[in-house]
C-alpha cells in the first residue's frame, strides 16, 4: 500500500496567473532550469543578468511576459544563459564546511571539493551546484548536491517524513531516565518536533553514542533536544538520507547519483520514494558516474556503479 506521507496530495494555489502569461525573473530562471532563485538574485545584484537585446534587469521581482511559444532569453555577462545538464551528487561533508553555494566569510563550501572528472563535468557549470537542505557547520555526513534544487525540494518537505539517520556523541553519558524520556518523544514534542527513533550504540562513564532517525529535518533538531536538557553534542554525523547511505564514501568525497533521479532527461522522484517505502538502502561509493543513467533493472543493481542496493 502506498504511504500517503511520501505521496501527499498536491496543493494548488487559488490565485495564480495563467501559465502563458509570464513570471518574475527569478521564477523564470528556476522554471527554465537556468539556475536557482538565489542565483538569479545574486546575478541581478551584481549587474550580470540581462534580457536579449542587452536590456538590464533591475530586480528579481521584475515581471517578464512569455509562454510556451515565446520564452524569454536571458544573458549572463552578455552571453546566452544556457540550461545545464542535470546533476545530483551525494557528498560526505566534513566538519567545518558550511552548507551553502558560496560564503562571504570565506569558509569552505561543498563546491570547493567538486573536482568533477569527465564525463560528469561535461555540460555542467559547477558554480550552479548547491546543497539540498543543510547540515550545520559543526556537523558532518551525507549531503545531496544538485543544480536542480527545485525538483529535489520535495525530499525536504516535513509532511513526507523522509527519514534521516544520524550518529551522535553526547556528554555526559545519557542517563536511563533521559533515554526513556527522549525515546518516548517527549523532548521532541516539547519543541514542536515529530518524535525521533533512538538507539544507544555504545557508552562509557563520560559519553554516549546514539543513533537517531529524524523525519522532518527541522533546524538543529538534535542539538536543541540535547542542549535543552543539559547535554553537549560532541559529534553529529548524518549517515543516511532517504534510501542513500554513506557506505564507503569518505569525508570530502562525492559520488554521482544523477541516474537515480533522471531517466533520459526526465525527472523520476518516485523511484526514490518507492525505495524509501520499501526500506531499501542504497550504499554510496566513490567514483560512480550516473549522468542521465537508466533506473536499476532489479534489486542489487544501480544506474552506473555509483552505489549498491541491499
């Protein structure tokens, strides 16, 4: 039976313009696959974005008419802004790296680790690849990256209850009473969160390692639960997001997962949602290449050797 949490009913806006009337600049950039809305805002602020004919764009809310038969042509630095080949990467974020495309403070970002080899690099502007969701700077582990963030946004929808699994080390050692309170969901509910699943991995007189499964991805969920009850989080590592598990992917490395999301250029998120519902685990490994790959024919196979199902 289909899990209604993974396939919620689509919400329709009561007040929306006809599809052929046009959109704001940032909506056009996202809709045409030319970049994210955030990128559009950056390009406009830097004075780099214009329309065909050289007419500069003054702000991201500027309305640009157009429809299926008359799409606007945007220029970046005077050159036509072209649609990138879609790409999705699984990245093992090291501690200290910020989950953003660029950082004004000069801190390391995932993009600095993307030395994409052929054929992955072909047709891809690395500067347009951005994190899907976030891991805070002090946390480490699995982070999805893509130049199609709008398409992968449903994975971040709290209503879908996409599982995210973490290994967490805390100090002092977790007491029996607090473990029972945490496991009951009381700490989460007090903060307005959906209750996590909790398992003690190992412990000693000073610290405890626990495994936690979250289902909403709220801001700093784990840290807020522990820090609000007298514990310090020493290490926080996300080792699974949806069906994807770090496996042998080492910190600072990435693997190409595009073939799990696109089939002949068509986005196929349902295969990921089905994998979650079936409790499949897709273990990642380094050096995979799944650009525009096909979907797995059967359990145990993957698009281009970038992962293994078990």
